[in-house]
C-alpha cells in the first residue's frame, strides 16, 4: 500500500497534517508515502484530481485507488485506515 499526500504551503489543514503524518511514518517505516505540492507538482497532482486539500489517496499494490480522505484527519482514524488497507 502507498499513500499519496497532496497539499500546499498556503493550506492551513496541510500544516496541521504534516507533523501528524511524520509521526505515523516514523511509527510505520514500511508505509510508502509520496507528497505532491499542489502548486509545484501540477502534472502529478492533476493525475489524482484532488477535490479538497489536504488529500490523502490510498493506493493498493497495483497503484489502484482504494480510499480517499481529505481535510484534517485524526491520527487514530488515519492509523485505522492504514491498518485496514495495509495488505491490499
């Protein structure tokens, strides 16, 4: 499983979620994540067509979308989503 994180420097929710994701990534070193800045990576961001920011797109082993979360999300909810999808 991989999580695509889309955000921007001007996005308040993105600033909240950055440290939260950093904790999760440190606690789960097996988890693959990629961050795309909305303004700096327009081509890659358009591939995922985010409807809100921040956006977190969970992909399976074949890079198919299995879950999409947006906004400020509680760390516990993120961990639950990761645990439920980690073997996909």
